[in-house]
C-alpha cells in the first residue's frame, strides 16, 4: 500500500468511526470558548466652549432633570456603545465603566434597540449620588446586539484628558472602534434635551 493510499484509508476510517466528528466538535467548542471580542465605540465631547476663555463672559451649564436644576461650570458628555461582535449569545452580560481620576458622572441615560432588550445600572446616578464607577447588566446580549450609555460627567479639570475604560468578569476583550459621525450627531442631540448654556454676568 502506498503512502497516499494509507492516508486515504486512515481518513475514511476516522470518518466511519466517528472520530472526525469528535475532532470537529472539539474545534468548534474551542472556538466558542476562546476570549470573545466585544466592539466598543467611544465618543467624548466637552460641552464648555473653550474659545470663550478670558475674552468673553463666563459660561455656565444648567442641567435640568425631572424638574430639578443644577448648574455646572464645566460638563462633558461621553457615549459608550457596545456591540456583541463575538460568536456567542449571552442571556445576561455584565460590564463596568470607570471614569478616570476624580471626575464623576452626575447623570446617565441608557439606550436599547427595542423593548425586548433591557439594560440596568448600579449604583444610582443623579445630582445627589455621584460616582466614577458604574456597573451595567444587559439582558440579553446576543450576537450583533447593540446597547449605548450616555454619561453626563463633571470633570475634575479641563486640562486633564478624561478617559473612560471598560471591564467585565466575562472572558471577553473590548475592542475599541472608531465612532461614526452618526454617533457624534446623536450625542450632540442629547445635549439639546437636557442642557442649557447661559452667559453669567
């Protein structure tokens, strides 16, 4: 029997004996169990017009939420969008957002694609409960699902670069992608809903 005939006979034997199916099953399982990629889009926009500087009147930002108003000398909006780009569906997916330094979120909004997708956050964030660490739970987080979080952030300094990082207990890797112009436009629309800029004499 030649080498070629021996290889063909071995392959036929493996297939007939079910060994090939086992090998394929192992390869498929390994693929599902590897560290999964989760796409992340970040958009951070400082609301204060830096050009005002010392040449014009002081600007103050008035944030109005559920009938309560609070003014800020500086405010930054950050939108984080996560997309399940992996090959795995999650019945429940948990991740956390951390804002750098002492900068604090004063309010947040969440966005889902429809009523069958749910996102919750902890701890509570509002004018009286500020934090720079927020945890989120997504139900479900199937392949190609997209969720967004908009953070209203009071930065500790306008001179320091504000950074937002993500982490999770799941075996995933957050892969940052470029935010599209559509995301930026949507983020700007969030400002119009909740923020009023006023000149302060």
